[in-house]
């Protein structure tokens, strides 16, 4: 019996598959970046924002450079590089002392924002 058949049988037995996914490594990496971006936008703790933004930047750079073992088009690599640079800038600015941050980076990230869709209480 394959892994997929075992998983399908387990899911049928439990009757629920709300937050369980079988992803390739590339898909899992993309899901990680998206989850970090969601956590950054919905997070309430300022202390975690800079490390989260830095992790997003690192993951995007990894994807852009093909270190995940996948080839991408030149346009996609360029897009990922630019997006990663923007996230790195956000991480650097948020890591600065509070006085410098307020003067140079006045935006909506300093206060938690209400959202229509809330993050799940737990992540697997």
C-alpha cells in the first residue's frame, strides 16, 4: 500500500481533512512563506515581526536562487529576488531601535489590524 493510500484510509477513518495536506517540497516551501506572511500581517507581537520578515526574505531568496532544487523562469527568479529584497528591508527597519523605526518607517505594521479572516488557533 502506498503512502497516499495509507493517508487516504486514515482520512476516511477520521472523517476530517480540514488542515492536512500532502505537499511536495516546493509546495511546502511556498506554503511556509505564505503562512509567515499571514502571521506577519495578523500578528500582534512587535517583537516577532522582524524575525518573521527576515525568514520570509530568506525563503524567497532560497526560492529565487533555486536552492530548493527547482528551476524557475528568469522573470519568476527576478520577481522573487525583488520581493525578498523588500521583505529584507522591512526586517532591517523593524529591527532598529524604536525611535529610528518611528522616524523612518511609519506604516500600518506598528499597530495590530483587524481582519475579516482570522488565523487558526493552532498550526500543525
